[in-house]
């Protein structure tokens, strides 16, 4: 799943910085999601 979120981001031609601004999260947090070092939250 972790590789999939990177693929989806790249499909939209976004870099991590652009996406983290849209999601209002830190780039460090997002990087950890992509690398699998941090679980992606699933609660709304």
C-alpha cells in the first residue's frame, strides 16, 4: 500500500511538498507514510 500512495501522487504530477500543503500535514509525516515507517490513519 505504501508504494501505491507514491504512485498515486506521481500520477497527479505532485511532489511531496505540494501534496503535503494540500493535505495540511508535514512533509516528514508524509514521507514516513510513503516509506512505511508510519501507518496511514484510517479514521475519519
